[in-house]
C-alpha cells in the first residue's frame, strides 16, 4: 500500500493531518490569525480565491452566508480542482460577476501574489463590499515560489496599505504573521519536505497544497524518520524563539483588516 493510500484511512488521515498542520508553521500562523479575525466578520461573506474553501469552518459561525469564488482556469489546473469542496462561483480573473455592495465581508487569503493585476482584484473586492464592509486579506512577504508560473509578487505592509487605500478602503489593523524564527523554520522544513523527502503528493492526499499542480513525484520513504523528527524539532524551536527573540522587520506574511469607506 502506498503512503498516499494509507492517508485515506480515517484514523491515519486525522492523525497525519493534525501533525502536519502543527509542523506547518505558515499555515498554523495564518489559521491563528483568521480565527482571531473571524468574530469581526458578519452577514454575507465572499471568499475570493477560495480553492476548496478550507477556511469556511472558521467563519461559518459568524456569518449568515459563505460564498466562495475562484479563478476558473487556475482552479482546474491545481490539486484543489481534482478533489474536495468546489467553489460556488468562478470568474475570468478580471471582473467579479457580482453586483456592487453585495457583501458585508470579503476574505482573500494568500491570493494576491497570484494575480498579475493586483490593483484590479483589490478594486473589485472593494466594489462588491457594502459601505462599511470589512475586507480580511493576507498576503506573503517572504515565501517560496509556488503555483508556478503564476506567482508574481510579494508584499510589504506599506505596499498593501497603498493598494487598499487607493481602492477606497480604510485600514483598521495590520498584523505580522510569524516572525524571523518561524520564517527560518518554515523555509528549512519546506526544503526537507519537498526536496529531501519529496512528500508533496502525500501532503496533497491530506488536502494540503491545493494551490499546487497535482504531484506525481514519489516520496523518498527512507528519509522519513530523519525528516519527520527534524521537522518536528525545527517547528518546536521556532515556536519557542519567535516570541522571545523578536525581529520586527521580518515576517512570513501580513494580515490586513480594512473597511470600505
């Protein structure tokens, strides 16, 4: 039986997914930020670039409706397009097929780097927000190349502020998502996982890496004892050092909360 087949057994899948989410320093810090922001969401929520809607359970208790929209061609080309929950709507990468002021909340998680015209997407998200509506947006500051060749930008907090204010949105709060040590730990773990152990396909069988093309590279099973132990140790050290040795100019990504004026 292949490793990917084992992960489809319910008990194995649950244990493996819980462990991988803890080791995944980037995902864990993003999910923590979204859980913190979720109580501020209300009414109708639009998740732009929703993939297979992994964040719906976080926001569903706080909103009356959760609608996911995805770029059609991108979704079909990635692993998310082959399994799991599908978006409610698709669009062509230009105009969101929705009326002005239709939503109380718009969610956009790690999507902005994949659009070649970020001003257009931000303007569209602002357009479909009601006056006073909330945009919850996260975007990477430092991250590996992914979803290639559609990986165009990285963002500073100042760049995000400029783009959002240009679209008529008023910044309420900006959060760093992970510090220097989580950043270093995440890069080391990414190298061990994808270059040494080559477990991208296994991660996708757990419902992760949905933004990537489906992996066909077989894992190096003989590396797993070393790689697994190393990744757990790196994640543990990063989690301890991040709040102790703070470096304010380093982060993995930013979360911005902004309202339509």
